[in-house]
């Protein structure tokens, strides 16, 4: 009886080790896999990306333009922190990451100021191109960045 348990234990241990070796081999073979797994049913379209592609997809670029305004001290906030303003030119380029909140701070001026998104990198899903936001003595939300 004792011999039977030792044989079963040896069989299970051998099976576990062989399974682990096969799993590691499959992972090394599949290391350059560029497939993206799209989930549709449970996670509202969240995309799972292989780790070797994460560097390419973790940031994007937005180009904003100050439309028809002489005021220059309008600030662009990303997650509540000032990242740029329109002091030197009426077009600015900002780097954004997924889920960043983009806001326009026009609290210094009573007049209406309009900011327009005139350029986005190809991996940005939201905010859309040509999105405009107007601010007058307020901080207005341009949008939350959603990357593809």
C-alpha cells in the first residue's frame, strides 16, 4: 500500500514538473506575439496588450489652439497640474497618458475664450479631433484621455 502511494506521488510530481516545463516553453515561443485580446462582453471593450507593446501605447500627443482670443494667460491642466499655457504662441502640444483629465483654466478673464483640439496622435480615441471648449472665468474640462 505504501508503495502505491509513492508511485502516485511520483506520477503527480512528474506530471506537474512536465506541465510547468511545457508552459514555460510555450511562453518563450509566443514572446513576440502581437495579438491584442479584445474583451467585449464583460469589461466594456478594455484591451489587453502584450507587455512588449506597452511602451508604444502608454502616451499620446494633443495639439491645442487658442481660437479668436487676445488673452494669453490661459493654462492647460493635466490631472490638475499646469503643463502649458498660451503665453508664447496660440498653439501648444502636450503629452498625455491614458485616463489623464485635460482641463482649460481661463479663470483670469471675464471674456469667453475658446480652445480647439487641432491635432491628435493616432492612438488617441478621446478627446476627438476638432473638439472645442469655451471658458469664461472658469476651469472647463476638455475631456478624459482614452487611448486605443
